[in-house]
């Protein structure tokens, strides 16, 4: 582990299924604090995402266009390994609620064990989005509800198309 890591580069990993305004808020704020932010779209063997990895990457690239120092990449395997391969020193995370805290605390301790040179830095979620999760938005979208408060227009259309294609949409 002799590689030099850059503490001005941060990596935000996640599933982003799909990306929502809560994620974008963390990406935007991270892009103001760090020289470079890499958004890592992970393949989690325990999750079966609604969007393919390529679709999630494409949506993230589209919504990250206003931030010139943000790039989006796909990765396989452990997040810490991807962060190190990227030459970054920082794992950036968004923290929503008290219930997130326990999971994130455990995860950051495990990551510290796996790679002690990396640091996890948390940004508190914007209160407007602190209750927003991709899981919840996918569920609500299947009832054809308007989600424009939580999703950029491109993501909202992609989600509507995807749920219609997947289970024909449901009516409330
Ligand atoms: P994961 O697969 O890790 O659950 P997500 O795609 O849900 O990935 O989230 C990726 C990152 O964005 C995580 O750091 C998560 O804490 C953060 N995040 C998720 N939802 C929000 C939100 N509403 N506000 C701020 N940060 C969030």
C-alpha cells in the first residue's frame, strides 16, 4: 500500500437506483469542498437494481454535468478498493437520519480496518431530502405519483418508463 493518496479527491459510492435530489445535493456540496469528486456506481450482489449499471451511470453523468470536477465511474467489488484505485483518500457519505447513523458508523469502522489510510467524511443530508431514498421513490413511482420534488426531470421520466415497462405501473 505504498501508493500516495490525494486528500483533495473524494469518492461517493452507492447504488443510485436511481439518483435523486438528496444524492445530487451531496455531490454538489462535495464538489465545493474537494478538488475532485468521483461518484462510484457499485454492483452490490445482495441487491437486484431496477436500473442496469449502465443506465444508472448514464443518469448520474447527465445530472452531474453542471459540476465540472465530478466524474462518474462504475466499479465492482469493495468500495475501499475502488477508492484506493482512484488515488483518493476520502470516502464521502451522506447521512440522513439516526437510523442511517448506526449502519454508517459500522461501515466506516469496517472500512477503516480494511484500509486505515482512507478517511470517511460525512455530510449531513439537506433537511428537505433527509427522508428521501431511492427505495421509497421506486415504490411511489409504481403508483404513478408525481416525484418532481425529489427527482430531476430526466430521472423522473426514466423512472416512469422503467416502472411501466417492469410491472405495467399500478394505479392507487
Ligand atoms: P447504498 O447502496 O450505499 O445504500 P445509495 O445509492 O442509497 O447507496 O446512497 C449513496 C450515498 O448517498 C450514501 O452515502 C448515502 O448515505 C447517500 N444518500 C442517500 N440518500 C441520501 C439523501 N436523501 N440525502 C443525502 N445523502 C443521501
